[in-house]
């Protein structure tokens, strides 16, 4: 060997010769073991022997990567440029010939593994190619963790990685909540649109057969009179039939329920069955409590029967019921509309004008407002004509 060995090159074929030289040095050192380690062969006093070099110097000069040994002999990588002042190979070997500790360190560092050690390593499960392949597949299948930085400029320089929120689950939750809200809203709307009250109102609007109004009904023009009192019409509205069936189902389980009895009477009025409607409503008013809704429906039944039969008594009873309902609900536009119509029929034009004006004050539906204005204007024209005629007579 010479001093021109390249420190950065890997171990060369001279490694076997080096090991053999180390073994010879150890044997020589063993033969001198009984000699006191104070003076060397030349008689040099103790203390003149140079200090032991670091393990990194041995590994660097023998072709290994430059390392730095710690207190227990573990190698740590470092820059080879830090060892440029290391002794030459011949000087190191000369030191090892005199130092038993360095000779033993070199022997254990470069010695091959014993057969027993090789067998122990081979028996480990981690050395199996199958085990290593399964580990690689497991690592490849592991989901990647996405991280994002949060406030980098802190005392430690970096903050712990925080898991990025998964937007998929966020939007999925929002979509599910919106779907539930939509389902609840649709269910509530469907139930409201399919109550017997609403179905009766739709049947009235679909085929309005008289002037008086019923609660909840939209405006519609009165159809030509083609109905017979108490008789079946040519074609009943489908919503009226559905409402009637629903009411009858409820009355089967609760035949004395006032709410469903009132709705049955209202459906009888729409079917022009005034006698059974009046019978039901009069019984409910006698049993109490008396409400504006009951009085309104009873007045409609009496008035329509009076129109059909020409009974003045039924029409007077209708106006009486409406005045009472007006007292209980003075701001109800349906009560005021019907009251003004019956007042006109009973010849109470001045009272009808006042009631129409009150109606226009409380009504909010544009089409019913327009109908009220039309009726009021027609009544005022009639009154003006009567005044003119009366003046001419005088």
C-alpha cells in the first residue's frame, strides 16, 4: 500500500491483504502483551506515543465514506474535507501495531460476519423477499396525507402539520342538509295543498256557482246557473270529490267532531245540498262555541236556499247570521263581502255601501279588490239614479 490511496473511493481488492496484515499485527501485539506499556521497543518513555486516531480516519483512508465516530463507536456521516489532516495509512498501521485497543477496533470493524451471525440474520422474517414485497404493497396502498402550512413565522419556525379539510365530505353534508330541508318543505306544502279546506276552496274557484264567498277561495267569475237545488250536477269538480272522501274518512272515526262536521256542511253547500248543511250548522251553533266561521257557512246555506226557493225568511236569517259574524270578526274580508251582497239583496243599499268600503279597506287580494270596486261602483250608480228619479218626482 502507498500514501496515494483515494479517500473517497470504495474499498479496493487490497481489502483481503489489509485484513491479513491486521491479523498479523494482532498476533505480534499479543506476544508483547506481557511487556509493560510505558516504553516502546526503542526505549521511548510513556507519553511519547501519539494519541489514538478517530475511527473516521481509518474508514476514510481505507476507501469507506468519511465518517465521524461517537463515544460508543457508532459512525456518523460528515464531510470528508474535515479529515484532510488525518495521518497516512502507514502511520496508522504503525500506531495499531503498538496500540492493542486500535488493533482490536480495526479487527472488529473490518471482520466478516460469523456463520452464526449470518444464520441469525437469515432467519429474520424481514429478510424474506415475500415479507419485503408485502410491506412495499402495504406502503403503496396507504392513502397520502395532504397537509398545508399554518402561520410559518413563529418562534419554532414551523407549526405542526394540520390535516386539510376534506371538501368532499363538507359539500356532501351541505347537500344532504339541503335535501332534507327541501323534503320537509315539499311535504309541508303537499299537506297544506291537500287539506280538505284547501280542496273545497279550489273546487269553489273551479266552478263558482253563487255570489257568496267561502274561506280561502281565490276569485273566479260566477258560472251560469245550471244547477238544481239538492240535485247532482253534470260534473262535480275532482277536488270536491277528493275533499268529500277525505271528510267522510275522518267522520267514520270521529262522527261528532265539530271541525269535520263543519267541513261536511260546507261541501254540502257546494253540492247545493242546503237542507243537510243547515241541519248540521244549526246543531253546531246550538252546541257552541259560536264562531264567525260557523256563522259564515250557516249564512251561505240559508241565503242559497232562500235564493233557490224564494224564501224571504231564509234570506233574512242569512243577514242576521252575517251581522253576528261581523261583530265577532269585523276585519274579515270574506264576512264583509258576503254581508254587503246580502244587504244589497235585502234592499239595504246605504248599509251595503258602508260595508263595501270597509271590505275594500281590509281586502288584500287584487282580484277580489277589483270585484269589490266594481260592485261598489254599480251600487253607487244605482243610488244616484234613484236620487235623480226621486228628485224628478218631487
